[in-house]
C-alpha cells in the first residue's frame, strides 16, 4: 500500500496526556477495591503506550497486565466493521476486577465486541477506559466508562496510535494532514 504524503500537527501534548492520566487514575482508584488485584487488559496494538502509563500511575495498586488483540482496521484509515480477535487473554478473568484499556473509540464496533466477549467470561467488575473518543463517528451505542479526551472526527496518530503501523512512538497525539505530492 502506497501512503500519501502527510504532515502531523500536534493536537494533544505529552504534558496534557500525563495530567489527564493522573486524574483518570484517581477515578479508577475510587472505583476498584484496593484490597483486590486489578486485571488491566490492553487492547493491542494502539493502547500499549497508554496502558504502560496507566499501570505506572497505578503503582499503589496490585495490578496484573494482560493483552487482547482485536482488529477492525488492518492498515487502512476506515473501520471494516468486522471485528476479529487476533490474540486472546492469557489468563482467566472470571470473578476478577477488570479494566479494559482502548486507545480510541471510533465507530464503537471493536470495544463493543470485546466487552460482550469479556462479560461472557463473568468478571466481578468490568470497566472500560479509552484515551480518545470520537463520538461523531459512533455507529454502535457504546461509551467507555472513562475518556481521556473527546476529539473531533480527525485522523490521529501518536502515543501508540498508528497510520499503517507508523507514528506509534510519538509522545503526543497528532492530527494527520495529507499534503499534495511534490
């Protein structure tokens, strides 16, 4: 797949993300019992930076990290609306407290599918957190329990979020702006 030339304009700074994570973790601590282990489930691949920062901020809690990989995008910019589980959890979640971590809620198909799958495994308490929410794109009636930032319908990269597997390593969230070929 040939990529169109583009530039990235910073939308949300690394400093803003860090401050928001601190506030979100305060709410997470208020929700989950402190005397029980919390299973933090990162949805790969886009959530890996977010989940790492969440886990570090929750260092005062007993946290176990697991991963699930679901895809509805492939290398494109648009959801296929067909969710595939590419990697399942390693551990059981029955009777356990679970926080599902997503990078961005767009159409809602992926997170809605994953939550139905995980609820069928009978966790004690299941909550969701997404770094970004694009309500203008929602096609499924789903809203995460916690949202880092609500953003307009823009194509974004950085902080774990990619465009054709690139730009995940940016420390900020940036808007992709396509340019004309030279």
